[in-house]
C-alpha cells in the first residue's frame, strides 16, 4: 500500500517520535541491565552443580559396589582357606600338602589385597562425601542467589513488560508511517552510534551528544525543516530544538497513557 505524501517537517517529526519511543525502550532494557544474563548464568551454574552431584552419587554407588565385591571375594577366600585346611589333614604326601599350602597362601594374599582395596574405597568415600558436602553448600548458595535475582527480574518485568510491549508496537506503527528508505537509514545510524541516538536536536550550537559545532547557516537550514540534514561527524539526523521540545511533550503524554 502506497504511503501518503508527507512534508519534510512531518518526516522529521515522525523520525524524532520514533527515536523517542525506541530510546524509551532502551531505558527500560537498561533498567533490567545484566539481570537476564545473570539469571541465565546462575541457572546454568545450578544445573552444572546438580549434574556434578548426580555424578558424585553415581561414583559412590560404584565404590559401594566395589566394596561389596571385595567383601564377597574375602568371604570366598576364607571359605577356600578353610577347605584347603581340611584337605591338608588328608594328604598323602608332602607335595600335595605344599600345593595346598600355596593355595592357602594365595588366598591369604587375596584377602590382604581386598582389604587394601576396601580401605582405599573407604578413603574415596570420605573424599567424595566431602566434595558432595561442599557442592551441596555451593548449590544452596547459588539457588538462594538465583532466587533473589529472579525475584528482582520478575519485579522489573512486572513493572515494565506491558509498557515495553506497547512501545514496541508503537515503534512498528511509526515505522509504517515513514518511508522505508528513511527507516532503513534510521536503523543503520542507530546501530552505529553511541546510545542508539540516530535523531538528535541541536543543543548549544552542536548536535546532541557531540562537541562539534554546527555552522549557523546549517542551523538555519535545520530550523527551516525543508530537508533532512545529517551531522557530518556522527551521521545523525538533526532536528531543531523547538521541534524536539514539541515532540517530547507530545510523546511524554503518550508514554503516560501506556
């Protein structure tokens, strides 16, 4: 659908209104600041700590299985020692006796080795439990911190979400009223300049936020509102102070109703 013909002044007013709307959205998002990222990081950390606890508990189960296995081995070795001891009572010669003695000795070594492994496993359990305790403490702290940060974020969202959505809708409405070429230029400038200010008024003989003085002749051209003029240093679109004041008052009324 073709856009209706509008004057340069109307275009400047629409662009500055769009800037004021988008700047208000920026302000709202700045209030949230790093909170969404902080919450996301804390959620990732909590998930990581829970995963670590799961692994540590799995390790404990594996160690416990290892202890049970070694205890079974000890019981089997003791049974064999008893069996070989009984067999030694009925041997027919020294060779058979010595052979059984070696079997008994081997099983005793197996018991010693299993006991050693059980002690090592128990030491690992103590170490793992210490780490689990530290991890649980850390997890509790991080969960509490996450709760606080989520509360802060939820409170800010409750205050600003409705206004932000309304402003974004208004921004889209205003963009639809401005020719695509100007909207594209506005977005490009906004992306490339500090604070996202693509349309600025002249303040004390310089473009808003700049220290570069604008020649009086150019200032007069800007005040005449006959053509769109950009700052040669920053590329920002310039409007006169009176127009800016009028639009700020108008948009202030609009914002108060959102």
